[in-house]
C-alpha cells in the first residue's frame, strides 16, 4: 500500500441498508456480516483484493470488486487501464496505468482459493438500473446489500418479498403438470401492492424512531448525527419507494414439471416465469400510480428510452398503455434473494437454486424415557444418545408418493442438484432471470474441488458477457478449515474424561465488555490465559461505577484481574495513564444468581472445556435478551474461525457444523444455526 495515499483512499461499506465510506487504512475494522466493495479503478485495489489473506486482520466481512466494461475489455485485449483516486474524478489526485491481466490474475487466484472477492459487473448494474435515471436526485447506485441482489444508493432500504412459485404448479410430477401463469400474474400484482404497503409501514416506524431520538436527553449536536441518518433513510423511502419483489422454489417447480434443472427447457421456463413476474409487477406499480400517485421524483421524459423499461414496454401493450397514462409508483421493483430461511419454512428449494440434496441422514437426540424402548445408533463425545433417520427433501418425497417410485435415478431431480449442474447451465439460468430483473439476483455457481483457476476465469468472463450483474462462485472445499467436509469417526469414544484446571497466575489480562439487556447496562470481564477465555465475572456496571453521568458505559476495553486470596479478585483498569482499582468484584457485584453462572462458566473454562461447548450450552434456552444469550454473544467472539461445532443441523440432519463468521453454520446445507 502506498501509505501517503492510504489516508484518503476509500472503499464502500454497507451495513443494515446504509452505505458508508471508510479508508483503506481502516480495513482492520472490517466486521463480519457486513459488505465491503471497491471499484476496479481504485488506486489501491491490490491492497483490497488481498485484504482477507491475513485472517488475523479480516476473516468475517464479505468483500467484492466492482468491474467496469473498460476493465473487462482490457483483460480480453491484454491492455493497460487506469487506476486513480478519486475513482470518479476527471482530475484525480493520483493515477497510474496497470496491466489489466495482472489485476485479473490476482482476483482469480483469490476467488479460486477462498471464493472471494465476489464480482459485480458494475456497468451492467448501472446500465439497467431504473433508479439510476434519478442520479441527480440522489439515487445513484453505490453498492449493494450483503447478498448483492439489491443495488442501492446511499441510505436506501432493502425491502424483500418472495413469491412461492410452488403455489402455482398444478398436477406436479404427473404427465398433466403445468405452471399456472395466469394465476401467477394475478398474485404478482397483489404482491407488488403489498410491497408498496410495506413502504408505508416503514415510514410509520421511521417516524416513531425519529420521535424517540428527538425526545432523548442527549444534547442536540450528539443526537443530530443519528437524526441525519434516519431522516436520510426516510427521504429515500418517500422519494423512491423502492421494492424488492422476487421468487423462491424454482428448483422444485422445474422438477414438478418433470424438467431437469439446467436443461435448455429449464432455461426457457425460467425466462417465461421471470418475464411474467416483471410485466405484472410493473403493471401493478402503474395501476397504483393512477390510484395513489407516482413516486415523488418520477419524470416520464427521463425514463423514455431506458433499456430495461423499454424492454418491458415492448412485450406488453396493456403495460405500455398503463405506463404512458399513469407512470409508475416505484423507482425500481424486482430482485431475487437467497431466501434460505423462508424456503426452509416453505419446504421448498431456495430462490432460483436447484435442490441441494434430496435424501440425507438426520439424527434425533433421545430422551431418557425413549432409551427404555429405543436403541441409539450412536453416542457422542458428551454422552448424548442419538437415533438416525433417513430424511427426504419434501418435494422429492411428494414425487415418490405420487408416482410410487423410489429410485433417485428415475426422478426429475436426477443429475439436477447443486453439484450436478454444470457451470454453464448455472449461469444461463441466472441470466434468463436477470434479463427481466431491474435490480439483481443472488445465486451461487458451484464447481468441483479440482476446478482450475482457468475455469474460474472463464466463468467470470462468460457471466459478464451473459449480462449477469453479480457472480458468486464456490469451489468445493476452497475455504481451508471452514467449508471442508468433515469426516466422521468410525467409532465414537464414549469414555468420560476429566481435565485438571490449569493453575491460575496471580494476574490475568482481561477484556472488558459492556452489554445492555432488560434496560440495564452490564459489564462482563473475561480473564484470558494465553489469549483464551479462562474465567468470567459479570454484573451491573453501575455497581462498579463504570457508567458516566449520562448512564453510558465508560470507554474501558481491557485491564487485569488480580487474585488476592481464594474467592477474592480485584480488577485493575488503566486508561490514559490513570489506573483504577476495583476491589473484590465478586462482593461488589452482589448478585448470587449471576455469581453462580459466573462460577460455572469459569470452572468449565479452567478445566479445559472448549469455548464453543460453553457457548452452545448458553444458547440452549431463553431469548436474545436473556443473560445466558448475552454471555454467549461475548464468548462467541473468542471462537476460532472455522472451528468445528457440536450438534446436529435441524434442517438437513448433518453433524458437519462449524463456526463461520462467529456463527454456528451447517457445512452441508449452509443454514445458520446462530442462537
């Protein structure tokens, strides 16, 4: 990194629907579950591409690169292109010429190695985004939401509704099966109307939030920062009325129609479904514009000739007439999100993805009463008995019930699961949907473990030419220690083993954490031995005088826990060369219930129980504002990325679990199991 320019060079961060700029020198602050993107013309792009190579700096945040057509053409022609800062300036402070293929090679190397950075074909995004017609009114697209299906301007909101396509298939898995496009068109119009209503509900909530902040006791100059944010979000909500209407269950619908996912026929059906979605969502928006009014900054003359809008208007005379007469209610309308959790509840495939697995084994924990009549198939390392069952994907089971067949090879899911579909078909199906979507689509292109870098490069290039706005490639096992398959032991060790506690030094470094739950601030001291949690003390922060006059926690982050005698501990905190001693914190916190929990956690940690086991137990019961959940959240931050987790996935039954971005995740189906 050129340090003289690191103080001014910026990348874009998206968090909770809000876009921020941060400097490259601050990338050590990149957080998990947040999204960061940098333009391929950025002067310090090399630094950003490699930012996740050192897991000690960044290991959880999602990163992507915005690629321009100029860059991709330079790659194809083996030419040089310009990197500069500011990226969009006609008179940049600094610039340089860089060989495009050198940058491309670095992107491909990292994507092949770890599935990141993801790629956004940025000129394609901007070219077909109706919202960018209103760039001067503040709707210039600058980044996307974390899953990249919704390109957004600064302070705009991510609003999503997914239509369950399975509800429109008739006589599935029979020779008389068909998709009811008329019914789908009708309910698409209703769904878009519901999306528009959702915006009004959001505005009501925003008004309540703003009123609450306005009434807070803090000085106005402190509150103004937050108020500016909320008023900015409200402004975009009012003036754009952006929606994100999409679909889920495409994989099951294709199977229900006896069509193999990835075939030419499946691409054609996908295109027809998305075309129906687009035309009728825009019809609904135009009808509402006549009833309720257009979005405030709508300008018909500005929208004339826009490539996406013109594409739609040419396809349907009724839509053309409605649009000419009324305009439209929403600045941009369509997307397709991953819909993982939604699809689990609906018992369907997710988004426009194929089925992940149609048959798998699942384990259920046996109760003591059940053990009297049921013999467990295995006993885990904690002594917990489990019974194994064969589980079928819901619609696959429906196929068996309807047809009376049981052989997978005879089913429409044969050679049509995630890892079966070739990459060309993955891209073609996404492109078929993207052609009719004004925002973007979130989808994963799965490739085998032995795939080469050249294949990754070919897929990215093909996706750009096919008009994809965003591309995610996952090479099986490419995240070392995170997304590898976990081999099960042939024999379970059921012997109970004990560990003696490591002798405690007189002094231990400690992290100081503040959390607010049930309206009260609590302090959690985590004593560390060799950088691992060894003991925990917690209680009300006010009892230790750790709050300022406004009742806000003081900026203490670390200190020392000093053992005086058995059961007597002091805490030493140093801040700006001032040392503060809190004597006998156990007595000072004065809470028997919390003291018991502290001792049990500390005893477990001292005797070598892995932190992830402790977190797992704390997450067993209660809700997010209970003390055990709060303690679990704090301790979870000490778990190594990719660490194997205990338990069974309640979605697919797999025991292949690991902590990914500090969240327990199933490595088989990808479901998050966070407590």
